[in-house]
C-alpha cells in the first residue's frame, strides 16, 4: 500500500471557529510577503522541524504533555485564589506555560539557544511568584507586575529571603549542593546554567571542566543555520524537564492546597510530579525531601 503525503508537508490557516476570539470577517491581505523572503525565513527551520520530528517524536510529545499539564495546573491554582490576576503565583505560572510552549517550538525549529534561554524566564517568574506567596506585599507586587524598575527582583535576593521562611528553610540544612535555595542548591544551579545561554558568550565552562556551547553556532556544531543537531535537542530536553520539575515543586510548596485538590481540571498534582521526575535525567537529592514534605509518594532518595 502506497503511503500518503507526509502530514508535515502542508500549511493552512485555521478557521475562525478554532479561536475563542476572532473577527467575524477575515481581513484581506494588504502586504503579503515576497516568496523569496518567505523562503529565506522558513526553509531552514522547516527542514529542521521535519528532521527533529523524524527522531525525537517522543521527546516532543513529553514536552507538549508537560505544557498541557501546566495549563490545567494554572486553572487549578486560579480556582484556589479569589483574585487570580492579583496573585503572583498564578501570574508566574501563566508566564511559565508561555515559555514552555515557546521553548518547545524553538527547539523544534532548531533555535536551540533561544529554546534553552527562554526557560530561564519561566523559572525566574515562578521563583518570584513563590516569593510573593511567602511575603505578601500588594504594593511591591504591583511594582513588579507593572514592570517598574523599583519592583525588580533579583534571584539571589529571592533565594536568600525564602531560605529563612518555612517550609523552604526545611531544605537548607544539608550540604550546599543538596539544598533547594543555597548558593550551590538546585534552583541556583539551574538558573545559573540557563543564564549562560542569555549572556552573549559562545561557551560556558562548568566547575567540572566541561565546556558547553551557549550560542547557536556552537549548538549547530559550527554550522550556520538553523540546522538539526541531535546533541542540542538532548541538551534542551534535559533543561526542559528539570525546569518543569523544579517549578512544579516550588508551586507545591507555595500552595500546599494544590496537592490534594479534589475538583481539579486535569492531572493530580502527585501524578504530575512523578511524571516530571521520570523525565529528569538525574534527580536532585532535594526532590525526594520535598516530596516527603508534601506527603507525596515521590521518587526515592537514590533515584
């Protein structure tokens, strides 16, 4: 039996019924792009997307499902909050869902630096939302949410503040690398690695002596691009899984009611944690401690 055309080979506009809000009459094009410009912009990313999905369908499926679960988790958080638009954790979770979706698409099309760097925005937002739950301050939150200079939060300050507040302080008693918020802890480790992809340098040298490319040319193995590179997809997937899991546990600590929520919009919180943990390459030791605190049947200490 002859195979039909590859479903990835077609492009089309969605009908207005596919959108919650759409104009009654579709406006006619007024400045359509030139064919050669279109081709120059999309040909290489299209090529990468096909090659990526030839070999990483399961990885992308996992990332997509994680994003979907975060959307339903956001709805669950909003159900617990009288005024979601005024709640830092709800707003931060919404920002994270956007970044997870954009990160997946950037990886699909071969923009690996952007795919990894964008995850920093998500973890930064969730850390800020966690902070505002631990230290409610309507005026300070408004300054932060409105993007004013006076409302800027630094990750170091967030970590230092939370480290002295229950329940976060419970995870700061171990060795530096086994903590959640310490200088060498899990949150700062992830944030620092992600920041390396945002500072315009071609490489990042780890304390262990590894040299990691942090610009697209390096992530494309020296080529101009975008081009498909298996190792870079793998690198992105590791960051994606760890950011999703770390943010998920921060949400659980900030809003413990979410753990046993009965009327939920999607997956149970504990199941979400276990799914996220299963996608992590090397679980941080603090994961099991947080799961124990939240009374979750989480991954074992030596996972």
